[in-house]
């Protein structure tokens, strides 16, 4: 069901974008058409805390922990602005999902090539400067235990370069609904907590590795 619906929704959004030439349409469909059905099919009962912290008229670098394949659907459905994700370069070549991500204006990062990676991060910074919101998973991969792992500093170059406002986000329970490692999807509760925005300069820290640690602390603190 989940795989079929994703292929159908992606194909339909690409077709409609081609007909209407509306480049915002795939993002709108991801939020309002694809993600609600994915969550319903997975049996995910999503509770959102702190949605009022997002001003739909502002742009942000949104920083979240990463638990499950379900996270992207949860975030699309819960964050009240269109999101531009950072994705691995390998995803760009995948049928359907790669096409969909490109159509939505996602930014692909080649982690094997530092120069290309920096150029991609600059592209993501430019999206924020243009008034769009960018979503990153600084852990780099899904946590198998559900605990928040070390935040890598690379994505925070975006915040530094764009002087962005950051929003910490904590996802809890998604790994129990759709476990990392191929476990069966089963119904359950998912809570997404959206913290208060803060400016890059608010932390008074220019060292991006230290900055990443401080942002991780803000994400973990949302569990309380």
C-alpha cells in the first residue's frame, strides 16, 4: 500500500506539474496528498506540539533527529510550510523518488566530493535567502535505537552562510511504527515537537562542530 501510493502520488504530481507548469505543486501535494495517506496506511497517530512556533511568512533551517523512513511523511504533514530537504546524491538516480525530489527543488549532496558538497550547501543557503525553508537531518542516517546521535557539522554551514533562523524538531515514536532495519510497519503513536526558532548568532558560536552540539542539546531538550 505504502509503495503503491508513493509511486501513484509521485507520478500524478509530475504529470500535473508538467501540465500546469506550477513548480510548487509537487511540494503542496507532498504535504496535503501524499503524506496524510502514508501516515494513515502506516497506522501512525501523529500528535504535533509547538506548531505555533512556525511563522508561515518566514523561512527557516529546520533541524530534526532521524528515526525512521516515516520521518519525511511526518514532517511534511506536521510542519506548516513547504520543505526543501537535503538528500544524498545517490537518491538523485533512483526512479520515481529521485525524479520527485528534483521536481520539488531538493538539494542533493555528494558526500564523497567536498567541493561539490559545499556548492550544494550554498545552493541550500540560497533557498533560505529566497524565502524558502530547508530541512536537514544532521545525524546523517536513521538512529537504530531511537536515541539522538551525534550531529554532523556540515549542514550548519547553511545556517552560517544564510544567517538563518533555525527551528529544532524532535520526532518520537516513528521508529516503533516503521523500525529501521526492515521491521514490520505497525500502528502506533508518533509525537513531533517543534521548538522555538533561534537565530544562528544567538548561540554565540562560530565553530560549527560546537554549534552542532549545542543544537543537538536543543533538540533533545524538547523531550521534556
